[in-house]
């Protein structure tokens, strides 16, 4: 007769929770998070369950996971700032780790410093002589999208440049909205000389729109992206971008959960990882 499954006679099991959103199958972020979690799982000899949830339904599915007999920890790839779902897991004594949603509260979190990187992107463009710098934002319902917008504003403020609302367009990390945003910005009589895009996917869409309008990149328009997603574009132009340590972030998330499940981690676990500026050919000194 088989013994009932308990924590003592099975491998540790961690759940990776990924919010479901448009074009999830092609999401660079989701792919990198999954890769990092699997690297850690292989090294530690633990099992990973991947659970995809609707953004507006965070709390409804959680009850089925909150059994410490079968689950040793939950890694939230993104919670869209819904901290109540994390609190619910903590109350059930299930170790939790949140990615990319930094908080001053005593929650376990590993995040990329999106705000500092966006500020650096604007500073880089200012250093090339640009003063009319626009941005195409990510999904502002996410912490990463909001932080990159705030970092853009920080960069303008540091350079003494005005915050012009007409230079801020929503892209949502998606191709079609990014194209619409680019068309709106580049058809303006007083158009920007540089654009900071909150993702590489959007940056390449901006570059493609510029090409159709007869605007040269980087001759007439400088573009900076975010992700260092080498598969984002097909125009052959190497993008100036920021490389995020997403794989490392997810790997550290699983490793930290493993330590927490053994009672070996000093809580709360908080890490802020730096994104690295990657030089390319999509920017130029303003003539």
C-alpha cells in the first residue's frame, strides 16, 4: 500500500505564478522568468509547477495552492501591486517571493531597478544633446511599467527639462499600441528627437514607423529600448537598450524560497538588481 504523500517523502515543490496577458506565448519576460526558475529547480533538484492566472482573478485561484503539505513556496512573477494575494499566502504559512514589485513593506521581493535604469536612459540621451525626449510607456498597471515612467520623469527633472504630456504615449508593452503611439509622436510638427521605449518590442515598432515616415534612425531620431531582447526586431539595427537580469532574478527567487522552506533565510529577503546599458546603433549625437 502506498504511503500518503507528505513533505518528508517527496521532492520540494514550488509554484511559479504568471499573470495571463495578451501575447503571453511570445512574452520575453515570461520566457526569461520561466528559464531562471527552471535553472534553479534543476540545480536544487526540486519541482516547479507553472500556474497562469487572470490578472483580475488573483485571489480566486489561490486557495487551491495554500496547503503547506503539498506546496513549499510560491514565486509570483508579477502581482500587479496586488499585495492582498501575498498576504493571504503568508497567513497560510506558505513561503512567498514576489518578483519585480519592490515594496517598503516587509514582503520578500527581488526586483530590477527599473526606475534607476529609465532615469539613466534619459540621462544618456541628454548627454547626446537631446532635449525633446519622448517615451512610449509599458503597461502602467504593472510596477515595471510605472517605475520606468517615473524614471523617465526623474531623468527629465535631473536635466532641467520640462515634463510635456504630449511626449508621453501609452504602449502597454505591445506592438500595435506602440505603433499608434509612434505615429502620434512622429507626425507632430514639433516632434521629439529621441524616444525612450519601455521595451525593445515597442522600440523596434517605433523604428519601423519612423522608416515608413521617412525619418532616419539614428540620423533624425534616436531610440532607446529596454530588455536586450535580441529577437524583438528584424531590421538589422542593433538597439541601444538595457539588459535586465530577469533569468537571475527568477533563479534567485527559487533559491531564496528553497532556503525559506528550510528555515535558513533571513527575512524579509529583499534584493534590487541593476539593469545594464547596452550600446548599439540606434542613437546619435544631436546635430
